């Protein structure tokens, strides 16, 4: 195909003009670096390339069949890793646009942040963490996928800014503001970390209400008074507060944050969800079943690495190959494999 270089140059100039209008604290395309140098795309900016590479991966497609909290839901409306990822991306992009930061970088990190999640939600992650010599963390596995496992061991060669955002999006139970893996150096990476909490907390409440594990009236009063009583009110309150509180830091030590009042109410709501939903006997019962399947599959493939198909690196030790393979499975495929191998009845 013949391409007029003058027209392409005009497109690049338009994109450069758009980037120049971003806030001075925004991450620029010109700052993007990769582990392996490559020629710039004629149309797309670097973080747009990252986003597109992520959404065309096998790992991304599998997210639609990985559950979030409820392992065997009896409703088609329960959140999956895919719908969660889309919500995180949407919240992150909204915040980035309001703050005039780089929406493309926030979007790329948002789409990639959960690629490394196991089947059966966090229960599967906890089981693999107990089985592996070096433990297992989904954020590190997400980075491993984009760096190594996709493209037959070549990885996606994402920008370092996207890779850092993937690694540093996780937090501990203590607070949505906890810094388990450090703070992302880009404000866009910090946005995704908070957007992840906003998205999962609110959609997990919706799932818990549908499952009748809790009632709306049982939600903590401080959370209802500060954040609102409905899903849309909570999301709007959290996003708006994040934008206002973060913008207030831009003249001094810039960071993405919630106001003290909203953060405190959010942490109260999060702790309520742990006590009443995430640790509910019915949820734990399903989680234990998922953990059993993960352990059986891991042990089977660790002892028989020759049976592992292409989704692993052949020179890695058997435990690493088994972990890569099992963690990449969807819930349904893991169940089918366990039945097919005679590991469960």
C-alpha cells in the first residue's frame, strides 16, 4: 500500500499538538521508553500501541471467563475479570481526562493490570502463592505475561511506564491507599491503582446484594452518608473526590489521592466487605473448592511438565511452567481439565 508521507506527518503533528495541551505533570509520549527499541508507529502514540497490544492477547480474552469473587454464580450479571477490567479502564480514563493527564497511558495500564489473575479469583492466587517456592502475586504474573509469555516468549515489549503501572497497582487489606509495591512514578499509574479499588469495591457490593449476602440498609452508615447509598452515587462521589483532592496537590507534591474523609469512609466500607462478603461462609466454601482444583492441577503438571502446551517457557523449572499454565486457565477450563484428568469427580 502506498502511503503519502506528507499526510502521515500531518497526523503526527496533530497528535503532538494534542499532547502539548496536556497538564505539565502528564506523562508525554516523548518520555515513553521500551526494553527493546522499535520504530514509532506512523499513526498511534506509544501508549496507544501498548493498549492495542494488550487487548489482542490471549490472556486478555480469557478474562471474560475468570470470576472475581463469586466462583460459581447463578446469574449472568455477576462481575468477571473482563467486566472489572473494563470498569477500571473507564474510571481511570475519566479521572485522567478530568485532570488533563495522559488518558492513553491510564487506559493501557487499566486494560493490562489483571492479566495475571488465576482462575477462581483471589482464592486461586492464594493457593498458588502457598505452593510456589517464591510465592505468587497476580500483579507480578501480569508483568510476566506481557514481558515473556505472550508472543511465544518474546512478550509485548510494552513501555516501561505501562509496565511499572501494572506492577504497582496492587494494595493490601489495610487501606485502598496502601503502598504494597511502592508508588507508581507516573500519575497515570497512580490513577489506575485507585480506579481498581473504586471499581471492585462498588461492583462487589452489587454482586453481594444480588446474592443476598447483605442488604443495602446494612452498609455502614458512614459510607452511606459520605459516599451515597447507590452504586452510581458511590462511583460518582469517589471519582469526583479523587479529581478534586488530587488536583489540590499539583502545586506542591503531586499525587493521586482521596480526601481524608472519603478515604476513611471507603476503608470502612472495604473492611465491611471483607467481614460480611469476602469471608462469608458460602464464598469461602466455593473458594476452597477452587483452591483444591488449582492445587490438583498444579501438582499434576509439575510432575508431568511434558504435558504442558505452549503457554509456558520450556527452559523454566517444572514448578514455574505449571504455575504459568494453571494461572492462565479460566474457571471453566480448569474444571474441565480436572475432570478430564480424573483429578475430581
